[in-house]
C-alpha cells in the first residue's frame, strides 16, 4: 500500500507519499481499506516533531478515517468484511489501509456520506470526552470554545448547544464570526479585535491554544469553573495565579485523546455512538467540510491548515 510518511521533522514538504508494508490485523483488530482521512492540528504537531508517536503505533499521521473493512482479526465480533465504517485512530490514517481496534469503530451515521464521515471521529470524540466526560458540562452552563472555526471548535459549538448550554467562541475575522453564529454560538468573538475575558465568566472553557491564554482563561472562569486544555498552538508555558484558582474552586485539566488506552478510547467511542450519533442523524450537529484533496497532496493540505483560512475539516481522499 501507499502511505504519507514524515521524512524528518519540518514543514509540509517533509511529507512523502511512499510504498510501505500493508498492515495486518492483530487480535481484536480490523483492517480498514481507507476511503478518506481528515486533518487535525495534532498531525501538524507530529510533522514538526512535537507530538511523539506512542510506542507500537503506526508512524504515519492521521487520527481518523472512513472506509470499508478489508480484514477482520481474531476475536472480533459484530463486524465483517465490507462494512462501511469510520474510526478513531492512534495514527496511520494517511494511508490506503490501516489497522484499528474494533472498539474504536463506528458505523457511518445516517445522512452522512462515506467520504465526509472521515471528519467525524476525532472531533466528536475529543469534544464529548472533554466537555462532558471530563468537564461535566450541563444544560444552562456557559461554555467558551477557543478556535471555533476548526473541526473541534465547530463540533463543540453544536454539541454544546444540543446539550442546552450557552456558547461563546473565539474566531479570527468577521466571516468566521458570522459562520460561528450560524452554527449556534450565542456570542462569537473576533480575537483579533476583542478580549474574550470581557465576556465571561465561563463555567467551562475548551482551549486549543495553550501558552499565554492560561492566565486569561483562569481569570475568566466562574466559581467552580473548569478549564480543559487540549492544544498548545501558542506554546508550552503560561502563568497561573494559584490564589485565583483556589478561591474560585476552579480546576484545570490537561488532556489528549491519542495517548489514552484502547479501553478508554472504546469507552469514549461507545458514548459517542450513544449520545452524539443521534444528534448527527437528527441534524442537530452538522459536519462542516472545508475542502477535500487527494491523499498524495497531504503537504498542500497541511499548508492550508497552517495558513488558518479554513472553516471545518480538511479531508484527504484516496483515489
């Protein structure tokens, strides 16, 4: 098969579409013939050498795919060759085939095409596991979503609204402000001209930025507020006022989906199947696709993501 390999840490030009060995299903795994994969910010970090691949994981980027099951490993039940699926991965999605534990498989939601389904697993699993399973977001609370124009951000706005929360989001530019409001955001803040802290307090903050946002995030929390940091686009360090944290009884969570165990991922996927899939099938949550490119053009897709002009998911499709 062919896969996108990272020749060395660096810019998009280090991505190469090369011949590699086909994966084989281990016990409890299936092999998917990949129809499409989707970009995530973690793929860019991996390309730069800032997001190490967990031991025993495919070295190729790609945290979600859609496709058809091509082989079923020992001990797998409930799935068979030919089933159309999408899946949450630990890596390896930028390829023609990928092996994945059966617990991380999802059927394609009704009303969603097989190609488009590639953009669902990572975003919705990230949102549900962090907003609900970690932060405990409930009806009537106020959520701040940083990066509301990306794949995670657009999903977070819609899922939170479906749960009955009030949603505030930060985006860059008036066009993205308008689109965020169309998705259901009660308030959309252009971070280039406005300060999100002035629109608080927030019960929950979902932060994909990191770095110097930490201090303002904590300052913006309500009493008993919860900050969940899932991205580090602005750097690895920030200032934290412990007195503010203590007197607000606030909490700061740092999480990543990729390094969780297969059992934890299976539990998250099971909740996504139970709670989020009905939201998608009812139309309450929509998948936004910015554009699709051939898998061999992954470098161009990365350039587009880093330029920051996209709204929703960028998909990579096998021809």
